[in-house]
């Protein structure tokens, strides 16, 4: 997990340092949402934690603003409560339909390839991220990196 967090930080730096992001953020802070990194490996890997690290680093950069798609339903319920419960001053209750939409979506995958021979087992993890302009559907930026893990096989016998 430490390797994955390190790679996520490197990939986020790659995004922040790209000329495309420099252009996108030159005069404004675009609104983005980060889709949970998909785990395409055969292992249980906490990709939500990786996604959170990427989101946090991007937000701390001050270059982007975010909508949190995982909390849309909770926000809707709160606004509905304010409007319909009779417990909130009508002049101070928030209105439905006032939220802003994301302009960009960041998404990615974690996949693995396992290679085994008599002496060792190698696992290659490939981490990919892409930034999509939601209006046009164009992928504006992409990067990928690999992590290799080697494990010596234990010998069996006397």
C-alpha cells in the first residue's frame, strides 16, 4: 500500500505539472470530480484510499475545485429537509437546483500481470490516470506507471 500511495502522489504531481493543467488553470479553478480508481487486479486493494489521496493532493494544490459525487444523495436529503421539514427558516433554507456541475472527471485503473517461473514470482502493477473534459468527451491528460514486486518461491523438500 505504501508503494501505491507513492505512485498515486507521483501521478498526481505529473498531472499538476502538465502543460495541459497549466493552461486549464491559468485563469480559473476548474471544477472536477474524481471517480474511484478501479481495482482490476485479483487482489483486495483499497483503491478508495488511493482515490482519496489523489483528490486531497489536487485540492490542496489550489488549482481545482471539487464536487463529491459520493455525497450527492446526502446533500440532496439535507436540502430537502431544509425545504420540507418546517424546522428551517424559509428565508435561510437552501434551494434545490443551485449546485454546480463538474467540468472534468479524473479516473483510473489499477491492473496487474503475474509472471511466475521456478525461482520467483513477479507481479507488475500498472496504475493509469486520465483527465476527461466532460463537455467535449476529450481526454486532456493521461499517464501511467508500473510497480514491480518480486517474491522468491520457497523451496519444498528435505
